[in-house]
């Protein structure tokens, strides 16, 4: 199945768990809240096969929005890594940290987009 199908299936499972835990959500709205248009550009970035410029040429997504999503993904990976540490799963912690380090490169993680000479 496609990556799109996998994400839909997993978001549906998460929605079901939230509902079981008595967290009020609109299941359909929750599932539709996942932005599939960001999925492939971010996947291309995480795989490291394309430059940020090439990724931007392949999509109509605003560059700043793409940078924000990539940085948020990095923050999520760091939080999940800390959760893995707290539950004692050091193998998962190391995988999450490794993934975080792989995406921390280039323009999305530049200290400033304004470079001086």
C-alpha cells in the first residue's frame, strides 16, 4: 500500500484510541488534518537525496512552511527520543536521535537565512 494509505490507516487507529480514552475528537476531521501535500517533500528531505532548492522546485508549498514542518519534525523526534529514554528503550532512543541528526542540515537549520560576508 502507498504511504498515503499507511498514514490514513494509522491516523484512524490513533483517533480510535483517543475516542476510547474519552478524548472528544471529530474522527473524520482528525484524519483529514494530516497534510499529505507536505509528506513527499519532507520525506525527500529526510532521505537526503535532494537539496532543499530541488525539493522546493518540485512542490508548490511555500519554503517557509516547509522549513517550519521540517523543524517541527525534528522537535517531535527529540521529544519521542526523551520518551524512549524515560521508558528505558535505549535502542529506540538511539534510532530517533540518529534520525534527528540526519535531518538537521542545510537551510532549514541555518542559524539565520541572512548571511553576511
